[in-house]
C-alpha cells in the first residue's frame, strides 16, 4: 500500500487537482481506494458506462480509441474523469501496460469531495473548458 505522501504527490500532478491545497488533496485521497491492476488488465472499456475515475500512482497504461493508440499514461495521469460528472459511455479503452497501482474514486465519493471543496469545481470547469477549446482547435483549425 502506498503512503499518504505518495498519494498527495501523484494527485498534485493531476491537472484537475493542481490548484488544491494539501488539505484538499488529503480529502480527495481519502475519498478513493487503492487498487492494483496486473499488466494486461482492462482498466476501462470504450462504450461501457463509467462510474469511477482512476489516478495512476505507479505503472503505465495505454489509451486506445476505436482500436487506435492515442496515448500512454503514467503516474499522475487520470483515467475516466468524465465519469465523475455523468454516467455516459467511456470514450476510450485503457489497458495496463505494467502492473499498476491506482487510486479509484467513485462518482458518489467525488461529488461529496466537490461539495466540501468548492474551488475544485471551478478548477474542473476550467480544465474541461480547456479540453473543449483544444478539441475545437484540432477539429476546426
């Protein structure tokens, strides 16, 4: 099991949580559960309903959309964060490349954290707006 300090360092690297204080990060860490995924394990499956997000603490994973590799993620990366906001379908599949230790946070737990940390809602909205703008630039130029 990873130490609380390593959780905080990993969470601090997540852009969504970068403006959070140590106290806020501790609340987020407490809202999650540590899980270990063996190399080759399917973390999330494109098209399936999402109910949680995963923060990679150790290891690496590959993201594929429609079978095409789009990214390799490592410690501090978050997978499935849209599922913290809705129960929509996963937009990509993620497979653990190596044995991974992850912090899994359910939507219910995350919404409880948002209620107790209003500034996180603002950061989340800004992050999502930035992603939408980037997709808009990629698609429309």
